[in-house]
C-alpha cells in the first residue's frame, strides 16, 4: 500500500471517483475548468491498486487567521474511495501520510468538514466552530433606527478590493477564519446567483457587506453578513428589512456571537445550530511560534497524545510563548484533539478539565485558562 502524489493524467480518474462517491455530475462545459483548477491549486494524493485509482484525497494549501497572525493551513477535501476498496485501510494511510506532507510544507494546522465527526477524531481532528442559520418570516423584517450611511448594491462581477479588506478586518477578530486570496474570491466563493450589498459610512468608506441570493420567488438567502461597525450592522439589516414586501422567508447565516438577532424586537426565531468544521494542530512547535497568548504561559507543561504524528506525541514546556520538548514529569495531560479545541477557542481549559477531558494540576490548568485568548472561533467558508 503506497500513497503517491497524483499527476495531471490522474485527475480525470479523481473527478470520476468524486462523482461516484458524492453523487453529483460535473457537466462537460465545466469539466476542463475543474481539471485546470485542481492541477493549479490543489495537491491530490491517492492509492492505486493494479494501476487503478482506489482511494484519494485533495490537499488545499491555504491559510487561516488567528487574531493578528496568518497561519499556513492544509485543507482536506474530497476524501473518497470506491466501495470495492473500502475497509482496506486506504483512507487511514492517505490521511496519515498527508499530515506528514503538510508538516514538510510548513502547514502547522489542518482543517476539514467531516462526514462523521468521530471518524476524523481518530486522526487528531476536533470540532472548532459551529454554524447558525436563522429563518425569519416577513413579520420579523422590522427596520431599526435610521443610520446615516448608504447601501450600494452590486453584482458579484463587480467584486472589489474593499470587500476583501472588510472581510480581512473582520476575520482578525476571530480564530480560524480563512485568509482568502484573490483566486479563492474569484473561483471558490461566489455562487452562480449571488448579489452583494455594501454599507458605506458618511465618509463613503465601506464598513460592511452581505452576500445574498434570491433563492426563489418567496425566499431570500443571506450567506454572509459582515459588519465592522454598529451602524454598518444596522444599515445592512435595514436593507434586508426593506425586502419585506418581496419575500415570505429570509434565511440568515450569521456568526453565533454576532449581536444582530439580540437587537431585533422579537429575537425568538427558528434556529438551526450545528457543529461545522474540524481542526487539528499538525506541528506543535511551529504552531506556537506564531500563537498570540493573552497571558504569559511560562511554566505550563503539555503532555500531548497524538495518534498519528509521533513528533507531537510527547511533552512540551511553554517558555516565552514557544513550545519546546521537555522531560518534565508534571503537566497537563491532553490529546491533540483537546489541544486544538483549546488554542482555537472552541472550548476553555477549565471546562474540559471539569469534564474530565484533560487532566493536570489545577494551578496549571488555571494558568492555561488565563493565557488562552478569549477570541471566538468561526469559519464562513467550505471546501
């Protein structure tokens, strides 16, 4: 059983496997474009049996924002195999080998969208963000106070750098938001029927936007709502409320911690809230080289268990914010899963300690609690 980097001539077989496994079809007029994108922007790894592709996955070289820092990230997507090759350990081998390819390329974290959470937990991944979709009826579209800014409504073809700047500023306030580059905006972000509404303040500066689609005659879907200021939040909401004569229903994809719904006269809405993306630290020392602490973690010792990456499976002492191999015998015992959930802010150390998911001296747990930034995790994208 051997993992190999798939070449250009293998990409059509990879697409056919995805079509079979995920039950969709890429039309002929879009096939060449998909192949070219895979060849330029993705690394595909696979296992062949008798010369035929038996299993594969896609590695996307990306980056995420962690406060003010940008961290190289390996995105995993398109994990698939044919039924006749299942339960041969191919996916386990592919994932394990690909995690080492990430380390070699300087990707200190990895993310994926799970088909089954427990499966990927076995490889060190853990949930780090949730998704919240609100469903509003016509009666909920009540305007707030008038603000002095203006709304500019544009088509996706009119995408501009200022939209990217708004997103980048917003992403810096969260943990784990994708650092979108130009190719991501152009090729992966917008849907076929998306519109953009930009809020500008009194000085004409763009301070927020929404991405939305007229999903049907009676339904408006808002896939991204980003506001940098209170006026931008109100201005964008009032724009949405102006559609009250057009639609019976509005769906709103909103960060769970955004105060918008709390600001409504009747915030009791239909809500779908569910776990979304998973993350894992791939290289502990490299990750902590860029990590921004809230407090000084000096004296904290982490005894980490990693089921896949042996270099992470050990003891690390934190000094000057960095992690170095140590021979200390007293420390916080935790899996790479729990470490990943903690450093991205999904779960606090004290909560996990009280739940019995991590173990260690209370004083050290308390110090870790005070050292981890209180920055909420979020992720708007998909791959």
